[in-house]
C-alpha cells in the first residue's frame, strides 16, 4: 500500500512542480510520477543538508514541501540541460 501512495503523491508533486516550472505541456503522467519520486529523494537530501528533519519514510508537511522543492530543482536542472540543446 505504501508504494501506491508514493506513486500517487509523487504524481501530484511532479505535476505541481511541472506547473511551477512551466513544463506541464511537455510532460505526461508517467514523467510527473518519475519527477515527483526522484524529487522526493533530492528534497530529502537537501533537507538533510540544511537540517530539516524531512524523511522519506514519514508522511509530513515538511516532507511534502521538501519533495516539492526537490522536484522543482530537478526540473530546473533539466531546463538548463535542454536549453543548451537545439530544440
């Protein structure tokens, strides 16, 4: 049951991050889920560096915020990499 919740929450976090980063039109639901889950790992890492106790195993508001931050950081990196390519 935990994996299903992680997929649903990851999809929502990824979708919200893609809206903020203006990439919603180019991403489908699969990539929203991937961005949300990878973003939660990045957010957990950032949280551990700055001392916020957001862990990946507990469902909390700081954890959701750090997951969102991680997804936005991931999409910012993707934007910088794709900006160098010819579209």
